[in-house]
C-alpha cells in the first residue's frame, strides 16, 4: 500500500506542485471505492444532506448524522486522509462548542475537520486542540439563505472580499482550503497568495487540487451541473441491472441450479 496520507502531507503537496485529488464519501461502500481509487483525501461532506438524506440543503444536517456517517466511512478508508464536515450550527455559537464538536468527529474516526467561512478563532482553537482544519470559502452552502441561492460568488468587486476571506482563513492555520463556485481567475489569485493548498469545486483549473461529490461525478442521477464532469454512468447501470433482475425473477430465469443449495 502506498504511504498513508496525512494533513501535513497534503500541505506539502503544494510545494511539490502535486495536484491533490479529493472526493466525498458517505458510507462504507463509497469509502472503500474512493480509497481504492487512490484519492488523497476523502471528505464526509455535509452534502450528505442533499445527496443521501434527501434534504433541500445542508442546513438541516446534524452532528449526530455527521458522526454516524463518519463512523461508516472510517471503516472503509485506510490510505486517504479522512476529513469530516462540521455541520451548520456546530461551530458558530462559541469556540468551546466548535472544539467539542470537532473532537466528537475525530472520536468517530475523522483525521481532520472542515468548516465554512472566516471563523478564525474557532479554527485556531481546533488546531490548538491537535485537530487539522480544512477551510472553505466562496459559495459556502451553509449560508445559502444569505446568498439567496446556490450561485457563483465573487464576481466583480465581491471578489476582493473573498480574496481577503481566503487570506484570513489561511493565516488561521488551515492545512488546506476549499474554494467553491468562484471565477477561475479569482481562484488563481487566491492560490498564488495563500500558503495552504486550495481545493477547487467549480473554481477552475488553477487550484492546487480538486474536490467533487462522489454521486455527481459517477452519474448516480440525472442532475447536470456545469462544474461537474460525469466519469461514469452508475445510475443507469444500476437501473438496467435491477430491471434485468426483475425480468428474470418474473420469467423464472433466476435463480437457477447454480444459485441454489
Ligand atoms: O459537503 C461537501 O460535499 C463539500 C464539498 C463538495 C466541498 O463541502
């Protein structure tokens, strides 16, 4: 097995100009597949709210849900760095609460946590507690109500605000930072200005790495998003397989002698 990936090794990849490959996972099966693919970082994203639990956004996701899914993913990841998202409400109210919720995710198996925005005191306190933190700026989905929808952020003069946010988060000691749904030119400017690796999603090709949602890039459903390339068509393969199973049960072709005892 190739060497275990750690937060310091992700940080060091920027110095060697090595792209960081990141993907989400939510359960044992997706975790095993992501780890076996050679991804450097597996994120138990709070996107599990939309992707797995059927919520309209990440806002309803709870600590209990993140802990539950982190435990499952932990059992499937051995090489990649395992990062868990801190859900909405788990770090905003106080620094003490942020630290204890980060600790709960680490006890469930995470090796680092991710949180959205410029909560620099919380980031510093979590890092001081010995837990690496991944930042997240740009279109931060937990603030969707403030943005008025899931749309590209940082166009025009607003770009300067996001640039300053990124520098502030970098200075607070994160080992990497997600840049979500911002213009590629802004992502390039941030990437050049910060020490930590930038991990883009809908932020163009100049970031130090990329992250994508497992179900999106593997084509589990019919949603088409501009920042997503589908590298497989798993949804239609599953539908075809299940249809064939149903046909064979109905016409008596399955099971045969070879499947019987
Ligand atoms: O929740 C998530 O999946 C994420 C990534 C896509 C960055 O935050």
